[in-house]
C-alpha cells in the first residue's frame, strides 16, 4: 500500500469516528438547575437533557437541582468547579439581577458562556374595567402622579420589576418614585388585579394568558421588538416607549475550561436546538426561540449585565 493510500485511509477513519469521539468526550454530562424542581430553569434543563440523549448527541446526561437565592448558590458551586468540562448550569435574566440584590460574592464574569436558549416576553395588563385602554393612557396618569399608579409583579429586583423600571425611564418618570407591589406568586398578582387593588400587572404573557383570553384582563403592551404571532398585543416600542426585554434562559459552564471543550459544548447545543424534539418542545411549552451561541452570547451577556445593573441602580435596589 502506498503512503498516499495510507494517508487517505487514515483521514477517512478519523472523519468517521469524529462525531462519536465528540459524544464520547462529553459523556457523563451534568446540568445544574439552580432552583427547585418544577420551575423554568428546571424545565429547561430537563428538556435539554431529553434532547441531548434522545438525539444521541451526549449520553448520559444528568440533571440536578441546587435551589436558593435566585440561583446564586448554584452559581457559587459552578464557579468552584473550575475546569470541569462536563458540568453546565441553566441560568437567565433573573440571575443577572439576583447577583446584585443578594450580594453574591461571585458573578457571571467568572463563568464560561455557552448559549442563550429561550425567552418569554413581558406584558402589561390592566383589569377589564380599567380606564386605561393603551400604554398612552397609562403613562399620562403615571406622569401626573407616579405613586398613584401601582404595578403588581413578581419579587423585587426580578424581571417584572426591571420592566417597570425601564418603562418609567422611557416615560420620563423617576424609577425611584414608581409604586411597585411585589407578590410571591402569579396567582396572588392576578387576584390583586381582578380585585382592582392595583392599577396594572406585569409578567410573562403565559402568566396572564388565560385571564386575557377570558376577557377579565386587557393586555396593553408587550416587551418584544416586534409583534408576536398569536399574541394580539402592541409592543411598547410602537407606542412610543423604547423598551425591549425578554426573560431569557441560557447555559453556562464553569471557568477554566479550554477552548476545545467550550467548542464541543457549543457544537452539541447547536445540534440539539435544530432537532425536531427541541422545536416541538418550544411549541408545546410556548417558549420563544432566542438561540444564540458562542462569542455572540459572550458579548450579549456582558451588555445585559451592564443594562440590568443600571436599571437596579435607578430603581434604588442597589448602589
């Protein structure tokens, strides 16, 4: 056999085993959901686990939960796992704010960004009997007396609170003067709205969808950059408020993994999100596809941290 033939056969063999080699290298992957079972980060982790295994991209994949402090307890564990190329953590916008409001000793500058996966846009709703027919009506009343217009939403410093802060800034209202009423659960916020105890509510569209379709609540604005299919709600932007925000979820790895390990993890997720199972999961769970991986996600994460920290300062939650 000539040297040329030997070289050709060797190259063919390498090309044949490369995909299996990558899967083998990543076998035994663990995904941390830094929250209790059943929540958004947990659901995302388990959906990705299913796709990676069923598509034969990585086997086996284990999901485990580390709840507490807006995900910052899990974040600390991830940072302490420096160089572990078989560990991932699901995270998102909520963690960006929680790092500051919980005075976390570690932040996202220490992680290795892998990909942004999904998101959900926020809506402002009012009771059906409300005099506010659109965002312009609401903003006029808000400007006239910032403390009189109250907003119901989730925990202080969370996505809902951040959206109201951004809207206040866009409307020329001092965010420190806004009247934000935090609730521990979406059901409590809905009850307050239906009981006319607050002027408006802010949350992900899915939280209010049933009440909107039943005509009990009226959605007057959504935080997307453009109108969303199947959601007949005008954006804040088209109503003169330059606010766009998605409650996104993503995947990061520990610090200290090498470039080839990061590339393998990014490639695995790139393949997973193209699968029919993942696309079906997005439709079933009404998750918006916001996929972004590699260096683009690196840049996005830095910009997002700066933006959210600025809003939290404006609100007065952090210095």
